[in-house]
C-alpha cells in the first residue's frame, strides 16, 4: 500500500502500524506515532490497520545535554 511516512511517499506491505514499523526497522524502538494527524498510542499499533493514502508520522525521542 502507498502511504506517506514522515512526509515522504512509501510503499509498505503493512497491514498494521506495528507491521509497518517493523518493516522500516523500528518494530522494537521506543517511538511516538501519529496516524493522519492524531496521536496513536503504542498499545493501539498492533490492531490499527493502514490503508492507501494514510499519513504516518514516527518520531524518536532525542537526548541532549
């Protein structure tokens, strides 16, 4: 399926947000996600299905000093 991932067009197999994260190498990472502009809790990722045209934002926390 074709989605927008962090502003860039991507073709992913999905079908869930958790599957998509695994496909891009972030399956076990501590990240924040938003689907179509709405925050998506980590617990909801395995059962949230993606569809063509969805916009997924993935943000990793940063440390600094």
